[in-house]
C-alpha cells in the first residue's frame, strides 16, 4: 500500500511516497490520472528500471486504457487517445545528443493539448517545454521512493490534488 511521507516543509507543493511494489507504482499513476489537465508536461526522472513506464501504465489504466502499454524506448513516442484526453508517452533514453530530438520531429506533440509524459527528459531538455510536474523515482527499501514537484500553477494544483486523493494512505514522517 502506498505510504505518504510528510514533506519537511509541508508546503503541499511536494508529494513524497513510498511505493512497496509495482502495484503501488501503478496506483500512484492512477491517482495522477484523476488530476490531469490538457497540455500538462510531466517529466519522469529516475534511473533505468525505476518504474517510469510502470507509473505511466497506471495513469493510462486510470484513464480507462485497457490495451497494452509498451515502453517507447525504440519508438520514442507511444500516443494514446483515451476518453478524456490525448496522452503522449515519450522515452528519450536512446538519444546520444539532444540534437537528435530535432531530427525526430516531435515538436507538434509538445505544442498541443495532449498530456506529455517524458522518460529521460534530460536527454532532450534544451528543446522541451519546461515541466509542470516532475516525478522522481529512486530505490528505497526494496521498493521505490516517489517525489513529485509542481513547478507551475497547473503542476502545483496537481500535486496538491494528488495529496488529497491519496489522503487515506498511511503516513510516515520524512527521515532526516
Ligand atoms: N515500487 C516498486 N517496487 C519494486 N519494483 C517496482 C516498483 N515499481 C516498478 N517496479 C518494477 O521495476 C521494473 C522496471 O520498471 P519500468 O520498466 O517501469 O522502469 P523504467 O523506469 O521505465 O525503466 P527504463 O528507464 O528502462 O525505461 C519492473 O519490473 C517493475 O515491475
Ligand atoms: Mg521505461
């Protein structure tokens, strides 16, 4: 079960949680699905195998997508049209240089009303619109630590609403 960790500054701008297993990561994604708005830019950060694709699968399940969710590692983008909105899932891991983003011709996706979820955004960072929401995943006690930061008004609203959506989850104090 997802365990919310009280942020030290308690600003509400940040959500921290412990995700014990893959199911928790999907559940966090489903909670994110309930607070999405069109055009939201979401950066998914964390090393190889930290659960970025798993979280995106949770978002898509939450939006009602029942089909497969493939990692876009080779295709760069997997587009989804779901009931409420378009969602574009990107993975730029394979870029050797950010300039490869320019050759890929993806600008249109980032300019529209679709929600963009980007794995390995740092590999194309100079060319991407700045994120509204940043999700960082790291290893913690056999599972994962998730930290979510809102960088814009829309992103802050999402982080706060996710906190509310997960309010029933158990809480722990942040370790020093
Ligand atoms: N909270 C969790 N605790 C333990 N394992 C998890 C958790 N969340 C996801 N996993 C597992 O981590 C593995 C990698 O997940 P995933 O493919 O989503 O990572 P990724 O961050 O997208 O990796 P990549 O950078 O290679 O695309 C999967 O086997 C998944 O089941
Ligand atoms: Mg992935």
